[in-house]
């Protein structure tokens, strides 16, 4: 009788474990189905509207730059500048890269030039007015949201060897509605890359707080054009905080300040890897870009001490009226021990 009861108990346990496994499997299937639902595309507007926004009129055809400008000389300078640029050079069949022309950005142009001939242009000029094409059939680049403008550029530029452009999409610039057109003017001339002397003004027109910091007494020589915003930052995006070129703040700073890099036998503890603990990177009212003047900067971590063995009131105040670096001159690090055998950054 006891054996039968044990067998029944075991069978019930087996059945319970089977049911549990079935329930777990069912939950797993449901979770997968839920994930698949999350992956489904849920556009906020019909797909056709997206295509119209990015590609222009769906009922127009691509006719090529030569056909667009055949009857009109209004865009001759723009075309000459474009042909001389890096993008224009890709029109050559020998370049072995996707062709880039006016319609790559503005959309198909057949409707825009419909009915415009050399004769109609000459007749209009003789009558004193300009026969323009139908601009409203092109992509409305000026009024597109920044994300859509960037897609016009990134549909080609994400495939090139400039890997930092891969970080631009969904980066800090795009999330703040900054578009490629805010910095680059494709019709400005043959050189599409912003000139170094123009980069600072271009950046500071948005970063006004940083602009004010560069007007402070102690600053990097950016206003003198001895260095540029791009000396430290990559405008298109990086994986580093603050869009820095290097992986860390110290690596960025020691690219110029190599004597502070080390490694040293005696290093300045936790401040060694982050220069901005003590220094303001753009500008400061204190010498050497210090966030707080000496000795109060040092006394945030270190206790004050008398600069003399005397206990007079005048000497005891020396700790508060003397710069620490007057004695501890190698404050970033040193290989030489002090007279006490420790690392006091004196030598």
C-alpha cells in the first residue's frame, strides 16, 4: 500500500513538473511574440509621406544635371563651384562611386523644368523677367526638420570611410536639431569642408557660454586662431564624453601638454586622469585655467599648514596667502623623492 502511495506521489510530481515546463515554454513563446511586435515598424505618418519628404515628388523623374540646367544660366556659378568640389568630381564615370548631382539632394527634376526651353528663357529675358523653374516640385530642404535634412546627407556619407559620421546619427547634435546644413554650405564654393579659421565662429554662434569663457583672462588661445574647437572636439560625434577626439580627458590634454602626461613615480593621486578636476578647459578668471585660485584649490583636498616653524600669527597665515606651487612646483607628478623620502612634488 505504501509503495502505491509513493508511486502516486511521484507521478503527481512528474505531472506537476511537466505542467510547469509547459507554462514556462508558453511564457517564453509569448515573450518572443512580444519582442517581434516591438520590432515592427510603426511610422508616425504613411510611408509615402516619408518618401516624398526625402526623395521629392514621387510622380517626377530623374533627368540629370545637364538636362536640368540646359536652358538656364542662372545656376552656372553654383554648378561650376559644385563641379570643382569633391562631390562634383564623383560625376566622372572613372570615379567608380555612386553619382552625385543636383537631384541627389533636391530630388527628381522633370516637373521643375517642364515647359522650359531655351526659346522661352530668351523670350523672358527679352521681356525683362526671369523664367524660373518650378521650385515647389523639389524637396523643401529649408523647411525640413533637422533629422530629415541629415538623412539626405547620411544616405551617402554613412557608407564612406569617415567613421565618425556613423556616430552622428542619433548623436548629441542630431538630438538638438543641428543639421549638416547648419555648418556646411554645399554651394559656397569648391571647398565643402569648413576652413579652420571659420570653425571657431561657426561653433561659438551656438555655444555662447563657451564663447564667454574664452573672453576670460586665462584661456586657451582660441580667439587668436592659434588653436580651434576641432583641436579637441570632433563635431560629427565620438564615443567619448564631450565629443573629444581621444578616449579620455587626459589623453586629449596631453596631446599638447606632453610634459604632464607621465607616468611618474610620484603621481597626483585621483586627479591624474581628469585634468578638469582642477582646470577649466575653456577659460577661467584664475591663472593657468584653475577653477579656484591657490591655495584654496589645493585646500579642498589637503589641510593647510604653516610655511614656517614659527608659531607667530604672521607666519601661521602664510599657508593662506602663499601659492602652494611656489614650493610644490611639480604638482602634476615627479620622479624625484622629497627630502623626507616621500613624493611632495617639490623637485
